[in-house]
C-alpha cells in the first residue's frame, strides 16, 4: 500500500496550511523549491509540529560537501524524506546518505516533464531509452546508499525489479483518468502506480485545483488503497 503525498505547490504558507486544514486525513506533504524559497524552514517546522511527514523536494545537485550540509540541515528540521539528483554523481549521493541519519533520501532520476527527445538534448545524446536510463540511475542511487528513487509511473515496475522490495519508489505525475496532464509527459493513475510497486504517490494539481480538494483527496486514497489516517 502506497502513501499519498500532497504537493503543496502553493504561493505561500497561508495557502499551504489552509489546504492542510481541509485535508484532515493527510499524512504526508511535499514542500518544493518555490514554497520553500518563499517561506523557508518556519513552514517545515509548523508542518512537522502538526505531526505531518514532510517530503522536502529540493533536488540537491551540488558538490558533496554542500549537499551533505543541506541534508544535515533538513534532518535537524525534522524532515522525513528529501531528494537529491542522481546526476550529481556517486560521491555526492554517498555524502548525502552519510549525512542523512534517519532522514530518507531518494534520488531523482529523469523528470516527468521529459520525453526521450528532450532528455537526450539535455545530456547531449541523440538517442535515449528512458526506461534504461532510469534503471541505470536507480542502480547508482542504490549503490550509493540512498533509500530509493523518484521516477515516473512508467518506470516503476522496472525500478522495483531492479531495487527489490525494500526500496522507496516515489512517483509524481499522478492523475485521475479525467485529469489534464499539464506539463508532465509521463503520468498514471494512483491505482496503476501503486499496483506497479510505488511506495509514495505525489499529487498536486488534481487536488489543489479541485472545487472540493478533500473529496478528490479521499477519492485518490481509495483508488490507490493508500493509508491515509
């Protein structure tokens, strides 16, 4: 059974906390770079103080020392899970893992906004098999000591087979069948991603933009048979 993480992709703390207040069953939230830049550690402390698990999604990609210090800071804030970028390399991921303590670190593989063409352009390769690339990066993350990876719904089964039963697989791009894809190229329903082996499902716009966010949240919990309370 997968956990459902609400992405607090909102403009400020007031809006984020207002949404949390409406979602009484919520256990996990994602704080990304926009909200964290605007509101900082204070919002994270507030969420942790409410006994909510915080997924800090800042996708650190820097020299090993800098990333290790950032991880230590997140750990001290009480963050439950955070991201580093696998393209930062083995030494960086190892330094992050060593600094993590009880903080679960997951490695971002290929962003869900990429298709094969755009990813190939980004890394300077004419032809890319995205599934193979995600699998390769997942293996690097495992060898470096990370708790798991972030991948699109399309690669979950491959990653689960590669990493085994104990790894965390965090999956953004979760939509209901009727929802628009937006700027994400590789999406799936909560049920499909959970059935493939995802442990954490990240959903934002389908809930945030709904007329009744709590109703959509409950629907997604039921669909994926997630633990929501």
